[in-house]
C-alpha cells in the first residue's frame, strides 16, 4: 500500500495525502495548530469505497406489483423513473 502527496503547504502547515487500497481510497488531511503549530495535530481521514448494489429496479418493480406500495424513506428522483417505464406507471396510480 503506497501513498501520494496531493497537497502540502508548509506555510499553512497542512498536508493532504491519498492512499490506495484494494477496494477503497483513503484521504488523510494533517493540520497542526497552536503556538508555533506545535500544540496539536488534527487528522481528518476519509475512506471512499464503491457503492454496493443491494437492490435493483427489478426488485422495486416486483415489490410494487405485489403490494402496490413502496415503503422507503428515500425519494425517487424524476430521472430515475425513466429506468423502467412500468415503475413510473405504478408510482403515478
């Protein structure tokens, strides 16, 4: 596992680094602060992975056809309805 310096500014005492893992990339931002920038280090770590497809539009359509309802806390965007015309028809009933 190797890393790459993305941004380094000694005057602002900030460094941003990117580390590639097998299924993810890790971004690390290091900042120092306090008197003479020696009092503390602040690390911000962000790990980014590809989204996992857990449900398909066919699964949603099958559920809608069986129950006539969609129980979800999310909102379907208008552009998503073009993926399956039958889904749009069921949602507009």
